[in-house]
C-alpha cells in the first residue's frame, strides 16, 4: 500500500532549522571544560525542538503524534542513518512504547530491495501486517514483540539519502492513506531534524579537514588510519555502550568524532611528529601539547562557525582531550584514572592504539594482529579499559573486515596476519 509522494526536506526547511534556536540540557561536570553550548533547556521552547538530544526530540515527537486521534496507534518511531561509503543503514535513535525491539544493527541497504526502492522513489514503504511472515530479521524481531504494521520513510535532501524513519504500530493496517496524510507533517519535522543534525556534523568535519589541509601533509592523518580507527571505535562502542546506558546516538557520534582525536597535531613540528626514532623528554613534552591544541581548535571552530549548540560537543571534547589518558592514571594531560576517563576517551584509546600498532609508522614497522592483541590484553586494566579490549577481541571478525576494506597500500601486512 502506498500514498502520494513523500514530503522530502526542502532547502528552505533546512535553512529554517539552521536559524532556529535549539536549547540543550544543563551541562554536567566534564573532565574537559568547553564553551557553553547555549541556553538551558526548558522555558518557552517547543519540547520537540528544545529537547537535549536527538533521542529526546524523537520521544517528544512520538508523544505529539499520539496526541493526534488519527495517529494514536503509532507506538514506535525510529531513525536509521545511511553511510554511502559502506552502503550501511545503521540504527541511530528510537522512541518506543516499551523496550527496544530491534537493538543495535547495521545492514547493507542493497540487501533490502524494498528500502532501495523507497530511497529511489521517495515513497513510503508500508507493511500492513508483519505477522504475515517473510522479510528480514528486523521484521521478525518486531513481529515477535507484537508489532504488526510498519511504515518506512526515506530521508532525502537535495537528492541525497540521509537515512530512514520507521513508524510501527501494535495494530495491523494502521498506515492507511488518511493516517499517512496525518503523519506527513510529523515525518517532515523528524526528517528536518535528521538533516539538520547531520548537516551541522558535516560542517564541523569539513572545518576540521580544512585545518588539516592547510597544515603540512601528514601521512598518519591522511591514510587509512582514521578510516580504520573510527570503525574500530564503532565496533567497540556498539558492545560497551549499552553497558553504560549509552545509545546508538552515542555510537554514531563517536564514529564521526573519533577521527578528530589528533587534530591538535597540526601544531606539532614535523621534526618531532615524523622523527624516525625515540623522542627526547623535551620533544615528548612538545608532542603532548597536541591534546590542548586540539581542544583549542575545536573551541575555535565551534565559536567561529557560530554554533549555539554543537551536537554532542562534550563527546567531541572528551575524544580530543582524553585519548591519551590511561586507566592507572599514568596518561596525559590530566592523569585521570579509571572511570574518571570518559567512556568515549577509553574507547578511542583502544581503537587508536590498536591501529597504530598494526600500521607502519616513521619509527616502527607494523606489528602483527596477534602481537597487537597480546599487547592490549597485557595492558588491559592498567593502561586500557578491559571491557573495551574484550569488545575488540570478541569481535575480531569485524575488525579484520575493516582491515581488509581500508588497508593502506603500504602497510597491509597486519591485515594478512
Ligand atoms: Fe594523540
Ligand atoms: Fe591516531
């Protein structure tokens, strides 16, 4: 069943979102101090647009929809993001009446013909009764938890696929033509929120790329290191985030922000950064300043781009500011210990070190995977978060897939190990 053309997001809509004031929640104490991110949540703002994070905004949106008599039987809304480089559709945020029936997932878009067609045409994909059988594991999971009807909407902007919005009901046949018409403005708002959120993110990432490009060419930063380590961070985060009450939204932002961990190295002279040998204590002290410099760059970008609210800005500052801290307090710059190191810092450290060990660097050959894993395990608990190390070890098939996909031409020896 299908209705008229989907209301895709227009440039005008996004421009509107870009100037719209967005509040964030009161900031909690952070190991890495950063600029204030805008007004405190609450007074005078629409609850959907004024909520602290995308997940909260989606929950308010679901409540708004359920207040509409035509949409009271919509019990779940979820957003998934599309990554063109890997063709993966990744769960991002959901709001449900009850526990999450899907969990953390990423699947290839090309493996789901119905969604490929929805992305091509911009039309919603409706299933009236999931219990009829067939379909992917996600469909079975939803049906097993009592969901019956489903509507999938592609999120398209200027011909680019950003992701999908999913609407589910415990009742069959809910997404009639009339219901889809009622859903239209809510879906448009949700789609605008996704486009706005990702546009902000892409602007930050583009600004950082510019900073890098005006500095001296750095093999370490421009090679596959950033592609690989951000995906290792994602693999680890998917496993450990639920243990700490963190959502897919956390995992997704960590994936995007992890490659910025060493942005401050633009301020370190090549004579130190590329020295083919041990650094002197004086040189090491200069090298360590890349953390503080990175935090300065993030603050400058945030200020200069005029962001009232950088999405998950604290997560970004913790990635940059805490990726050299160690569990036993022997790291830098603040010698934080254990869980005083933010989770995103602990994950980034394991992902970054594993890739550094298994890659060629000016001062060393690539270690084998076995050697690198042994080093991580030997240092789990003193230098590295043991849960993060275990997550990497337990999911090594996924790690090797990343190595195959993003191998450097010059240092693929470890991938062959
Ligand atoms: Fe670093
Ligand atoms: Fe790195």
